[in-house]
């Protein structure tokens, strides 16, 4: 039995070579109390099988079916016995949901598969492309692998492998879940020896060839008899060790090389004042026709035909380059070609114009410089003003007091010496003292009293010392001397109308007293 959309195809062994009449009874398995549906039809037959197609059923429903048939050629045909009741499962429309975990080992890879249990699936079938290529450590008759579990672990080599998982039941199988395991990338994949095809593989090893026409597509497995010129191949050599496929060798191979057929793709440039940034895409593998050794990048000025072309060799793995030491405001023609061991391919060209130096930049620099000077001046003035406002209170400087030490004791014992003082006083009849000089007169009176006391003391001292009285002036002679001096000084007093100076000496102190006169 099998499902074809919503139609159920039934097949059984034919009892004769001619078509037969068939009677079919069926009902849904979930409704076992329902009556049987009766269908009568003629079969289509081949040499060994009868075929009947029951239409308009529900493919996602489980049915119970039984059949019988009879000959259409016999004169009095009889119906056969009813077949046992057969469960027709629903169709498996969805593919399994499989997750994969790969563990890389030294020469082999462990692949652990896990999937969800599918409704109406009785078993699960697994297969891979290594078994179809013959590079497997299991016997070919062991494939496909059937299991009722939802997990499976296998080992694969370093080459590209596809694994197929699908669910199965009596009515058919589900669409397969395809798991692609790419080849292990090699950082520096070696180039195979040109005599590889002439060398017979080692015993108990399995060679594998993959055609690399387009890197975006899955590599196509080929045999060694299908190797072509100018086509790149990836070669693997495997061996079974402890029941696991191990990769012993992997390399790239060209049976015959040539120059590239196409130029590097999408060659573009971004120009600056003295440099230009270049980028491109690699030549497609199908058009390389050999192993690229490097790219050749050349540039020349357009303005002068006498300019020498400058070329640079760039690694084949590089897709970007910065072209420097260019003249500003100049047009250049730049070309790029791919180079193999045989020769160069077509060139990709681009014209670049380096940018001239903008005078606006100089103007901007000057404006910024002036602005900087103005801001600096303003900031300086503001800081000085703030410093004046918030000036710090000065700390008084108090020098250390060092008492004076006299050089000798004689200096401390020196006594004050008092000299005689002669006081000349203005006569009241000559000029009256103004009211403003009252204070000076009071001072003079005090001075006179002190002077009289001093004179009395001096006279007492002179008497005690035994001095003669002739040396002292009599009161009468003193008055006469004073009168004569007053008359002589009247003229001087008239000239000093605005100032009267008196010098007072008492007990070693000198006072300079000035009074204003009218």
C-alpha cells in the first residue's frame, strides 16, 4: 500500500495474468463501530501484481482495509476469501527534525544525530554519500541503516558528506532530512603531485575526487577516469582504522593548467589626496584554469605618456590593497590581473582621480587660530578679574623678636646727661598771641613751671657743691638780657607770622611742636 495524494494505492500478488474484479471494504481505524465502506472495481495487472487505486480518502487518517477478488475470464468465477484486515497508516508528509553535533578528531569526525519522534512512523532509515562512493568501513549491504530509535552516531572522513534521514511506515516513507557536512577546511591546502593519476592507490585505501567548479555549490563527486584539463579537483585518500574512516591525505589537483579566462571581479577604487583604496573579488574557480600565484597591480598617470608604469605583486589570498605615494589632483589608470604558473589573464581596469588639496582647509586653520587667540585673551582677562575679586588675605609677616644684647656693661650704666637750655620768649607787648595759639601758650606755661623747678634744683646742687654765686646770673641781669634779646628779635618774629617753633627738652625727650599763627 502507498499514498498518492488523497488516493490509496493497493497492490497484491496476482493469481493470474489477467485483470480481476476486486471488492474492497474499508473504514477509519478511529471509528471501529462504523459500518464498512464497500467498493467494487477492476484491477490493473502486470505479470505478477494486481493494482487498485481507491480515491478521495484522507491521507492523514489511519484506515482498516480488507479485500477479495475473482477472475474475469472464468465462466463461473468465484470470490476468493477475504484477506486479513490490514492497517493503512497515514501518510508521512513532513521530514524529520534532525539536529547534528560534530566532533573533530585527528583524521576523522564523529557525528551524533538526534531527531524528534514522528507520528505514524514505525522506523527510521539513514544513508550517506560515502557509502555510495564505496569509501565506508561498513559493508554495502548494511545500507540503508534502519532503526526504531531517535538517536544515531556514525563516523565520517574529512571529505564532504551528505546524510539522509527519513521516517517509514507500511504506507511509505517521509521526505528525507538532508544533512550536509562540508569538507574540513585547510588553512594551507597543498597542491597535489602532477603524477597523482599515474600512481596506483595504496592497498586498503579509498581515493575520492571532488570537482570544484563553483565554490558556492556542493562539490560533485567524480571518479579518476572523469578528470578533465583546466578543472580544479579536491583529492582525498581515506583508510579504515578501527572501523572508522580516517583521512590520510588531501590536496588540490589540476591535470593541466592554463591562464585565467576572466579578470578579477568588482574592481573598485576609493580615492583620497595621496592614496587610493582598491578592492576586488576573486576570479571564479571555473575560470582560473590553474593555481593563482599572485595578482599584478599596475598604475600609470594619464596626464603624461612618458610616465613609467609602476607595478606591485599582491598575494593571491588578498582582496584589498592601499595604493600610496600618489600625486594630488592627478588622474591614474590602474589595472589588475590574475597570474598563474602559465601566464596572466585578462585585466580589470579602473580610473582614479586623486583629490586636490582644498584651500578651504588653510582658511579654516587661520580662522581657528584667530579664534583660539581671542578665546585665550578673554580667558586670561576673566581669570585676572576673578583673581582681583577673590584675592587672598595677606598673612602678616611678624619677624622673630631678638632682644638686643649690649656689648658691654658700661653701656648699661651710662646715665642721662642734661644740658642747659635757654628759652627765648616773645614779649607780650610786641604781639599778642592769637586765640588759635592758646594751646601753645598752655604748653609754654607748663614748660616754664618745669624749667623753674629745674633751675631751683640746679641752684641747690651748685650750693651743695660749693660753687660761687658769681657764676650764676642775678634776677636783674637776667631780665635785662631777656629784654634786650626781645627787642632784637621783634623783627624776626614779624617775618614768621605763620609759624612758631618751640623746642622742648625734658628728661631726654625731644618734642617738635608746631602751632599756626595768624
